[in-house]
């Protein structure tokens, strides 16, 4: 019942949520393109640099849903990190030959921005 | 190939992205619970009040992916609204008897917050 793209997406998810970023990167193509909230990330090195700080603060992750077909998979999950107790996210990935070549990464930056402002002693300017 | 939950999620998506909020609410249960970035929304009336301003500013929406099974569906899409030119979102919904009873709604609030600050003449406090 688990599609090929979903298998790759779930193996990737299992690895990084267990703090195994090297293992996770084995499922990411060298020329990966990731459309994240802050903009586009291109290439495996940049993608790893983007993920590392997040994985470093990760306390827990739980899968909410995953689906896929031969080429596309969606993984929805919740994360608990040091700065943000609950940050749900969705990743919609394209998988070619067992590697993620494109990722559309959706999450709410607002609680991370607010935590950063608190940590810096600033005030949230949001009304 | 389209699962029952996915059919409901897509019919709902078609309706609200065509500015038919009444039609969309026909697929939403009276006691719907929606976990959105800003918190939990309970009941169809509150859910409609939450969606109305967003639908009011919607210029375009495009489906990125949808998957589902008997009970759960995920819809990933991009939206163009008056304040934000591209705001991708994911909805992971539970469907019972053709109605959405739970929705996990994931999107990035940051560009909407920034647009609101600009509109109010404020400055974005983010560094």
C-alpha cells in the first residue's frame, strides 16, 4: 500500500527525526530544489545547512499522515523543538530514482520568529 | 483512483477557491474542529468566519497535490491573495459521511503579518 515516493519520503522523515541527518541526506538528490517559506534552497549542501539547525533543536516529531504515488508524496507531521512546542509542517516531495529532487516545505514561521524575538530580548511587533 | 475523503476535500477546495463559501460549507461538519496556525477553531460558524476574509482577498489558487484514503485526505495548494502573491498551504482533513470533521491547516503566517504591518504603516521588527 505504500507507494515508491512515499517510501522514500518516510525513510527520509524517519532519519532526520531520529537526528540522523547523514542518513536523511542519502534520500536527497545532489541537485535538490526546496521551496521553503523563506525562499528557494538549491543543492544538497544548502539543503543540509537549512535542515541542520532545525534538527539540532528537535525534541520530538510525530507523523500525522503520509500519502503518495510513483513520483509524488506528501508527509504531514508535528514537531516539538526547543523554541516552539508544536510546529506542524507538510512536505510535498517529488522523488526520482529513490531521491527527493524537489520539496515544497510548508510550515508557519511566526512562532519561530516570535521565539527568536523573545530570545533576543525584543518585543513582538505584531499587534 | 480518487478516494472518498479526497473527493470531499477536492469538492470543498473547488468551491472555496471559486469564491463559493456557501458551497464549501456544505462539505464541512457542523461540529468541525480546525487546528490552524493561530489556534483551534470550533464549529462551522467560527470556521466560516475564519475563512471568509481569506476567500474575500483570494485572486487565484492552484492545486499542487492531493491524496487520500477512506477517512483522511491531504490537499496541497498555492494561493495568490491581495496581500500575499504566493502563500502555499496544506490541509489534512478527516472526512466522515462526506463532511470534514477535522482539519489540520498549515500555512506560513509570516507574509500575512508582514503585509498587515506594511498596510498599517508599521515596520517589520524581524531582523
